[in-house]
């Protein structure tokens, strides 16, 4: 058997953890463990289980719990048999267990050995025994018991016992210059007893003696403020004296360890001298991103020259943009600049299956990678973060934090030592980190040249050269999104006998859906990737995102979005800001928002699934009503300056439509398609109330690929590059009925 009470109450039989039953039964077992080897009187049991008003049947209930615990600890024990574990003794009960079975007994035995070593002038031996004893401590005593039971003096006395042993360990460590061994336990103890001034005094001195002068002064300031806020008092004599010793530098970083003979250099940081190398493998088909790599290199150069704060870089962008690929590739390029190691943590902020990684869990993994034993780690987030920063003090470490969900998840994981660099990737912009001094690097779509090079690296240059037109069409249909290109490239590789033209035809024929970019069996999937971002949205934001697919233009304003979703303009502006921060839309010009074509397709699929035809029709009608009260955008003739859009009043628009040839219209539409990778449409306005023809301007819009070339949907009609001026005029004047 194995019993633990110095932390969560747990019991193992061989390698199987036992279910300890109801809360009161667990409290009874916890009481027996705290008093292991000594009898517990019945009145003590009743006092722990029922602090105020025990029931008349209290004795019978205790007997039933004892019987259940006997059968649990000794499987197969006959009914009413006393067994060998829970013994009746002098009007109470006694738990019979050996020292090696109970963490509390081991803790007390090792503490006694430490006391004897101190008494005989052997502080090094004492530190070893004390730290071994404190390794049995895993968190709040008897965690998992009812709060009323844990508040009993028997349990609180055990917590004081742990704190007292921690103080003895610190005293011995200060004598033999081994304070780095007790720092984790000191941090854990001050969390348990935050107003204990002697304990804080030892923490302050131990930090200074470990070379962490700034952290020692910060620890003093924290407890000074806490005492003032909680008790209205100033630090006492012992704590003030510790602070004074730190200010006078009477506790210099520890030098050679006594008894080791050879002189060694002072340790710059506590903890083991471990050099982690956790970077994932680099992608062999990485290409392009020269501007981004150059920016990152400049930041790394400034980090190397900096003697101040550490550097943080936030790489953000929409799903599938290649943030992780870029971060990993660059981290490998500069790994030799960080001789003390590279840490990598998958934060799982947008993982489709697993929950986002808790910062405490992440810190435990990082501390273990830095050489700390898992069983000796503190339990609280602040203590873990403090130990992490202490281990990185004086080191040059690269920390790659991949797929962060928000700034709160990232902040505790950022190094505090100059010379360290944290590289964070996220679909969110993490404005909180940017405001704190992090360098933003927003990834946009690669150029067509880079996209072609990436495709060639994946499928082979020979295959791409065999049909360059089909390759270019694939790039266009993937809208240059790296994830989409990778998915299609995998399909090309898996079908070596298929020409590229056939793959391009598949993409073309799936126009209007993301089916061509789906995967199975764990393969990359664009729809699943987008869905992870969508699921993070609040309901109102998700609704607006869906409805944005109903807008036929290349971009829209806040007022147009407000009309679509029937929201106040202020609310629409806030939601668009949230969508922009999540990289589901882009504010490409002040007050004008657009979305990647594949995201528009995704939004169109969502609105078909979640919004009724009536809701969609009402949204389009609201948008049309909004457009009826505003000037429209019409395309100017193609000239030396290229294709320009400018606002025009209705008479000017009518004039333009009536006075341009078919060739000019075709050139205009083709130029727009080539410049923005989107075809154009005309949107007529509603007829007059008397049913006469509509004499309002024609509006040229760029449509999402989700609209079929000939679709007429509530008056939104797309023109192809074969359109004529007559087509424009006919569509313009024919009107449509609501």
C-alpha cells in the first residue's frame, strides 16, 4: 500500500489508485493518516466529521465508514473481521502502516535526521535530509477533503510543520551556500503561509544568495505591500534585517561549495545545468517569406545587443497561413545564438480536439525540460513562474510558444532574462502583448511566385513544368493560402498518374464549397482549421461573420455590416474589430473590411447551415435598403493609372453605363478580375413604387467564389469577362421585384 496526505489525499494498492468513497469517509481516512501510528479517539473523529452538530447516529456512521475502509484497504476481508490495517484501540481507531508506506511518516523521519545533522554542525547533510523530506510535499495538505475538515487543528498543525521544516532547510542552506536547493520549497511555503514574516525573510535572503538580487528585492516589496493591506503593519525586525542585508549585498551569490575541494565559478541561476533542445523538425519544403525572415533576423540581432528586457515576437495570421512553419524554420536558423537551449510548447489554443494548455501545465513541462524533478515542483502558477524565471536568469534561451489562444495564456511563460527570446504564434493578434512591448509580425498571403515555388517543392519541379498553366490555376483556386496549397499538393503526390489539369478541374468543379480542401484520417483540413477559429467567437460575432458572406462586394464598411446584421453601428464596429483581431476579416483600409475568399466560402457554408432562408433574405434586404440611401461605386475606364474605383452620383453612373462600348466593359471586368482575382457583378436597385424602371446607378462588386457565374440571387448578378455594355444597361434598367 502507498498513502499520501501531504497534498491530495490518495491511496494506491500495488499500482492501482483506490476510490476513497464519500467525502466524510475520505475525511476519516485523512484524519487516521495525519495521526498514523497513533490512536484517534472517537470524539476526535466526530469533531472532524461534524464540526458543529453531530447527528444522533454519528457513532453508527463512523462504524460504517470504518467497515468500508477496512474492505477497501484489505480486499477480500470477511464481513465484520477487524483486519490488520484499521485496528480498534483504546476507545478509538489506529491506522497501522509502515514508514515506507506513508509520505507523512517519511517526511517526519527525514526531518529528524536533518535536525540531528544541524545539531552536530553538518549543514550540508542537513540540507540534503530536509530537501528529501520536503520532496514528499505535493500541495495543500489533505487536498480533496471537505473544507470544514481541513480547517481542523490537526490538519493546520501539519501545515505549520511543513513550514517549520522549510525554514530549517533555508537556515541550513544559507550556512552551506546551497540556497538554490531550497528555493522551490520556500516559494511553495510562502504561498501556504503568506503572512509569515520569518519565512519571507528566509526567501529574500535565499534569493539574494542565489544571485537573484532583483527578485529578492521584489519579493520583499510584495510582502511589505501585503502586510500593509492585510494587517496595516510594516515589516518586523527579522524581515527588515533581511532586506537590509540584501541592500548592503551582504549575501553575495554563492561561490564554491564547501567540502568539494575544487574552486568553481558562482552559479548564475538555480537549478540543474540542463540544455533543452525541443524544437520540432524543420519543414524540408519551406520556401519564400524572405521579408518576414529578414525582420525576424533584425529582431534577433537587437536581442543579442540588448542588455535590458528580453524580446518577444508575436507571429499572427489567419488559419493556414503558415505561422508555425515560419516560426520553426526561423528558430532552427538562429538556434546557435541561444547556447543555453531551445524550449518548445504546443499551447493548443485552437486545437480541434484537445483543450488549450493550462499555463501551470506548460510551466511544469518547461521546468522539467530545464532539469527540475517533477515531484519537487510547486503547485501555484506564481510559484511555478517564479521558479521558471529563476532558472532562466543569466541564460540565453529561445522559447517557442506555438498556437496561443490569448495573452493570459502566454504571459507566465515569457522569460524575464535579457538575451532570451520568446517566439509566439497565434491566430489572434494578442494586442495585450503588443501593448507590453512585443514585436508584431502579421503574416499575409505569399506572393504568387512564392506560392509557385512552394508548390514545386512539394510536387516536384518536373511535374509543375509539365503543365504550368494548370499549376497557376491551382494556385489561383487555392487563393495562395499555404494550407490549401499543402492539401492540394498532397493530393497531387498521392495521384502520380493524374495530370495537374485534372486536379485543377476538381478544384474548379467544387467551386462554392471547401470540399476540395478537406482531409480525412488526421490529414490537414481547411474547413476544420477555420472552424477552430469560428468556435472561439461569441454568438453575436459568429452571426455577423456568417452574414458577411451575403455581401457581394470585395469589402464592406461598418455601416454595411450593421445593416446586414441589424446591429447598431457601434456594436458592428466592435465585432468587426474582434473578427479582425482573430484574422477572420482584415481591415485593409480605414473603416473597410474584407475577408480571404476561402473564409468567405466557409462563412457561406455556415450561413446556409445556421441561418434560415428568411433570415438570409432579410439580411440582403437590409443591405439593399442601406445601399439605396448611399452613393455607389462605379468603375472608371481603364487608363494609365489602372483600374480605379470612385464614388459617383446616380447621373454619373447612368452616363458611364450609357456611353461605354462593349470592349471597354469587357476590358474593365477583365482588369478587375486580374487585379483582385475576383470577377465583377452588377447590383441593380429596386424599381420605383409605381413599378417603373430603375434609373439608379449600377454598382460593380467583386464576388466570393461561392457565387456561380450565372447566379441571380435577390438581384445580385455576376458579370463575366464576356459581358457587353448592353448587358450592363439591360441589367441596370430592368429592375426587380422585392
